[in-house]
């Protein structure tokens, strides 16, 4: 899945039509990002990542979701 979230975004969602995987990311402080993964109809909390740059955030999103989607 290709992530292109920015640290100044409070929330984002990503969908992979080939695998039907769905990821939702949200943050209140733009440093800690809560990640949920699953399908369009059901997601589950998979963890929280911290990031101070866009590149770091997208790399960590790919890492944390790999085993869940």
C-alpha cells in the first residue's frame, strides 16, 4: 500500500482496491498517529506511531500495517 500522509494532517485513510485493505490514521497533536487497519466495513486498532517528518511517518505506517493488511 502506498502511504502519502503528511504530519500536518489530523487524519487520513488509504484503500488498496487490489487487496481490499483499508487503513485509517488520526492524530490530535500531529506527532503521535493512531493506526487502524482492516476492511471498509471493519477496522481494528493496530498501534500508534510517532513521527516528526512526512517521510518518517509514511515509512512507519508501512511498517506497522504490513502484518495487518
